[in-house]
């Protein structure tokens, strides 16, 4: 017990700098020192510039995709997990009204595959191993993004997404496009023609991504609007399944199958993260009553501040 507590405190201390950045974004938003429009602009800087730069430099830099065995399994596995979780969410929330039931399914089905895992890797993984960890995260995100902007939008809005709208949503995502282009360049063996200066510049720009991500994440959570109506049963189920059962199952699989440590660590992070904050953006855009969605996001991130360090500490006993 003492060993676990010591590990928990060590991991928690390393994660504090990540959460402090998120808290700073939360305070800046709540106090209106940075307006909603300001956070929207900051988010665009991340989505359209620094995150694509980070993806580009990590795929085409010193760490190559060929180092990841069966790389296609990661986006495929995430896509399967998303669809399975959506079905589970809709099944166990039958006591809710249909709009809230759809929101519960979306909360359970769409994890934060990118922003939070990137920040956690930056805080806990040695710099020499971060490029490969980032690649794994980008591959997982590749399997989640199309589902979020098709099934996710349909669930939250209550309307089916037309194919043209789906393609527009997915292929207007610079991180998604950058990942596809980078993989294409590698398999076409054209990556060797990328000038070293371009890669160095992309790496330099990508270095600011993680701090900006956490500030934007905190600002996004600060803008989540709760309603007077509470959903204690639904929130409890969400937290129990997404933040306890999923990482618990992942840790059990890791214990028995013993994949390489770095791969296992990223898998655990992907299993332990709370729902994607883009769900709040989608809910706000489509204007439906999103009380459960917003409360689910807020309380999930609050509880995750304890569950994530706990599961990472357990992970350290395995490796």
C-alpha cells in the first residue's frame, strides 16, 4: 500500500504541471480574461497549425512508422472500441429519455484520444521515446475522428449525417489530413525528399502544442453550461465504466499479454481518458438540450484527475 501511495504521489506530481495548465485555461475563461472568441482563436492555432506540425514532424522525423508493428491495428481497434461502446451506452441507458440516451452513448463511445494523452505523454515519457508515443496516439485518433463526425454528430443532433456533410467534416480536420498525408508519404517513400529544415521548423512549432492544448482544454470545460436538472445515476455509470472499468480491463490485458512497455502505456492512456471535449463543441453547435452531455464532461474530467494517476501507478507495478 505504501509503495502504491508513493508511486501515486510521484505520478501525481508529474501530472500537476499538466493539470495546472488546464486549470489556468479554466480560470482565464471563467474570469473573461480571455473571451470565448479568444479561446476559439487559440483552438484554431492548435488545430490548424501547431498540432499538424507536431504530427508531421513525428511521422516524418527520426522515428519512422515502420518501427510500429501492424500500425493499422491501432486505428482499427479504436474504431471497433468506439462502435462497441456506443452500443453499450445506448443499451444500458434505456431508462433515460431518447435525447439523453443518445448523449450518454456519445459520452461513453468517444474518448479524448488526442489532447489529453499527448499532454500525459509529454509529462511522463522520456523525450527520446515521445515521438513513437505520439505516433501511436495519432494512429488511435485516426480511428476515432471519422466516427465522431458521423455517428457522433448524428447522435447528438438526432439527425443522420449525409455523406457529403460527413466527408466535409472529416476532411476539414487538419490533424486527420496531416496524419493521412504523412502515412502516404512514408509508404510512397517520398518522405526522404522532405527538407531537413522543414522538419526542424515543424518540430519547433509543434513543441508549443501540448501547453496550448491544456489551456484550450481548460477553457473549453469552463464554458460547459450545466442545467438545474441532475443526472446522478447516468454520471455514476459513465464514470464507473469509462474511468474505472475500461482502464481496468486494459490493465488486465496488458498484464497477461505483456506488449512492449511504451505501446502498453499508450493503450492504457487511451483506455483511461474521459470523453472527447469536441462533444461539447458539437452539442453547442447543434443547439439541443445538452445538460447530460455537459455534466458528463465536467464530472468525468474532475474524477479523471484521480483515476488516471491511480491506473498509471498500477501500471508501474507491471513494468
